[in-house]
C-alpha cells in the first residue's frame, strides 16, 4: 500500500484549473510521467476555500506558495477536484472536511479496509495521530 498526499489529480486541479494551464496537456504529461498509473482510491477532504484558508491562518505558521494564492484560485481548484470526483466516483471518497476528525478517520478506514485483502494476520488498528 502506498499513501501519498499529492498525485496526478493534484496536478490537474492546481496546474490545470488553478493556474489555468491547458488541462489536456497537464493530463497527458502527468500520464506520461506516471506510466498511466492511477491510485485505487483518492480521499478528497472537501472544504470551502474560506474555511480552509482560515484553518491555515489559525495554525499561525504562515502560508506556503499555494496557500498564499487568491480565494478564486482555491475555488477553481476545489471545483476541479469535485469535477474529477464526479467523473470517477468509484475511485473517490469525498468527505466533508468540516466533520469531526474521528468521523473522517472512520470513513477513511472503512473505505481502505474494503480495498485490502482479507487477512487475520494484522487487522487495521487505530490510527495513532489525526490532524485536523
């Protein structure tokens, strides 16, 4: 199992929609770079840009290059992710990121457990850390 916080879909959303680059070109280049490999599951934590950026500010750690972008940029990115999820709903788990962290964790664990082979050797246990 590989868990990653960014992949091809992020390139499509951030570069294609956010930066308004030609999505077809971003898609082709991403597919070429990955050999067409697609994840079995994408967990999309959906939140409005205002709430998400408010969380960034409340951390008090400053903003990075992407977090410093405008609200319209983040709105385009959000809608691009939601469009990707709508086009491939079996591959996406879209969760309301305003829900409590424990509810989000439970939903992710349930979905991931359904993708893993059945085994009695090592059941999926509690996650040791969840950051909101």
